[in-house]
C-alpha cells in the first residue's frame, strides 16, 4: 500500500453533489431528519462482497461518520477499510438511474456490477 493509498483509505467515502442531492430528496420524502445514509459491505454476490446502501437511525460503536451538504454518511468499522476512497454518485440518464460506487479497493467485480472482491 502506497502513501497515496493510505490517504485514500483515511479519507473514507466521498459523496458527489448529485448523490447528496438525491439522498436529501429521499430523506425529505421520508419526512425524517434523524436518518443517515449507511453504506456497508456484506458477504454475498458472485464476486464475494456486496454493497448495501440504506437509511439508518442507529449509531453503532466504531461508526465512521462524514457529512456532505447536510447529508450524514455512516460506515461501520468493519466496512470502512473496504470503502476508503470510494466515491458514490447518482446517475439519472435515459439508460440508467441509480447510485453508482467507484471503489479503488475493488480488484474485480461481477458482470452485473452488484458485487466486488
């Protein structure tokens, strides 16, 4: 691991302006201001690990919390090493709509793009 890799890991997740705006919009629809976007890595998928994004009101011991334009993004301590330097964006085109994750820690992914290793 190079110095630049270590810096990326220490920076944690990066949420684009478009993703922050979409999360903020979804939270407004929920009508709750006590929720954060939790990003986690779980075993599963064809490549071994799968991303999970969901709203969470919990605060777990060891959580890494960052804020982007008023949106709290939370990562549990077990997932944080897998997500250091990962950037989350929101794409809304005629071909595709949804959140995308560009993760420099992923060495490979499956064809469906749902999991990584």
